[in-house]
């Protein structure tokens, strides 16, 4: 999610995150300093490769969730939160390296992917090195709680990617399967970011649990949005290769809904494309999505998860992080709206 354009001062409650990235600028600066300091821990032969991944052009959504969930005010920058934000960002960067290999993606964050830059064999090992260092950094907390939470989340993320990989090129995927996959591969890191931010900041257990559930729902919503953008987004604006899901035989929510609404003959043709038996026809599928109202259906699913995320914090209006976290929901709503095709 990119920073929104509205003015927070005009309506602090309704648009609390409208200048959120400006609020987080000192926190994110500390995060970048810590991430780049980690390069010295990598072997000299791969240091430049790690540096290529640890760039400053990403959206830093997961670290932002750490900082916002643990928010105690703009002048409070907790070294513990900076460190745990670095841990979750390193895990996320590792998953991106691996995702791009599996998807055959050429562009990530408006430049060549690590797989394209160094080759897929070296890139997969680079992703492993980033994973390993994230867990090493997690061991530097005084208790094992952070390391245990991050290692469990990393396993769950990998499990989600494995399940999705095994389902590629198959139409034997239900909506429940899809939701399970994105719960693991995307929502889990959102969840643990919110959990650790609130936990390390010392909030009450009830609020920590609420923040954790908020992160999970937001993560599911974000992945649905990302899957929608793969069809309806503009590559230049999104900053990464689009259309890779369809090309790699991955059934995401837009395609699942399309399969449900096509005629039997059209569904058989699409099935052949998913199975790799015939060339994919993205222009035709996009035209069919427009005709059959797929954008609205998926946008509705995003809204349901965003509403569920909002509901988790309804009982905690007085906590400092609440308006900032709820502002993220506004950001996501705006981003979905920005994808809406003309007449859609």
C-alpha cells in the first residue's frame, strides 16, 4: 500500500493514516540503517547481492504494521520495534526472491528481480540466506518469544507457498483452498507484525490479540487486492511484472470467480489455459471479467475482509495505534477504487 494523499490534519480520526508514512519516517529511517548494518554479517561474496534485495524502494508495509501496532507517539522509537521490523522485512524480502523465481517475474519494485539479475539458482540460495539471517537477528531478543513467533510464521508462509505451487496448473482449487493459501502465505506475516508490535510495546493482552486478528484480516484483504491488481493494474504504476499469476497457471480469486460465471464451453477453454494445454489469452479473459462483473465481486470480497479488520479494533478506540491502523483500511479501500475500470 502506498501512502495516501489526503490531509490528516483536516480529520485526524477519519484520515489518521493519510500522513502515516510521514509519521513513520524516523522509524523507517532507523529500520533502513539497521538493515544496511546487517550487510556486514553476510559473506563478502554475496554482500552485494543481499544489498540488492535490501533496498529502500519497497513499501515496507510489514515494518509499518510493527511500528503502528506498537505506536506510543511520534517521538518514541523503540529499538526493539526497529529490530523486529527488520526481522519481518528480511523474511518478506526472502519470500519475494523465491516468489519471483517461481513466477518467472522480470520486474520487482521497478527494477530487475534478483532472479533476473543473478539467475534463479543463485537467487533461491540468496532467499535462503535472507531467511537464515532474519532468524539469527530474532535470536538477539532477551527471550525466545520473538524467535519462536517468527520461525513459526516463516514455516507457515513457506507452507502456503508450497500448497500454492502444488496447485499450479490445476483447476482443482476451491475458494476455501484459495483463502487458506493466502491466509498462510500473506496474512501470516501481516498478523505476526501486528502481534509483535503490540506485544513488544507492552499493550494489554486483549489488545495484542485484537491487533493480531486485525493484521490477519488486513493481510487477506491485501492479497485479494494484489490478485485483482494482477489483472486490472498498470505495470508502471504497480512497479512489478503483472499477469504472472495467470501465465503460471495460478488460480487466484479473479479467475476462480470467472470460472464460476463462464458458460460451460468458455469454462472448458479457460481450463485448458490453466492446465497449460493452450496459450493463455489475457486480453480475452480481461474482457470477460468486465462483462461478468468480476472486478465488483472481488472488490466486495476485499471489502468484507477490511470490514472484519475494522471490527476487531472497535472495542479499543482509546488505544494510540487504533486510528492509525484503521487508516490503513482507508488506504486499501482507495487503492481498490483506483483499479476500478471505466464503467466497472
